[in-house]
C-alpha cells in the first residue's frame, strides 16, 4: 500500500543529540505520489510533543487534522526531514492526515524556516 501526502505515520527516528538512540515519533509525509512511484520512498518530517517553540516549530491544532486529534499538543519539527522506505513505516495504515490547507502552510513554513527563504 502506498501512503499519500499529508498522511501521519509512525517512524523510529534517531535522535539528533543522542547517537544510536531511536524513538518512535509520528511523521507527516511531505512527498507526492510521483516520488513514491519513482523511488519507492517518502519524504517525511517529524512531529514532536516537545513544549518549547522556536523558528523550526509548526504548531499543529485540532482544526488541521482530518480526524479528531486525541493526542497531546504537537508541533512539526521543520528541520527534521528525511526520506524513508515504506518498510520502515511502523503501521500499515496512517493514523491521521493533515488537511490540504494545513499541508500548504506547513510546506511554506519548512521552506522559510529550514532553508532561510524568508
């Protein structure tokens, strides 16, 4: 099964400041179908529950999710982008999805914050 842009999936992320420590985190799939069709991978960005906010934060609110969000308040960590093969996605189906308008805002924020495009 292929996942779609905006799907929220679970991945094991190696923590940037703790080598060889992996923690399960949700991630948003950023890439379009063509990326998967070409190379059988997805471009994803990590979601975190950390309360501290900085320029790399994109705070998610309940209105941005397709299904009711029952977890704690979350933010996308816009600089923690990676490609992932489908076999490393922990569940066979996404557990939620961001709405198209939220995805547009997220991608714009990633470009501005991560690549200093502002």
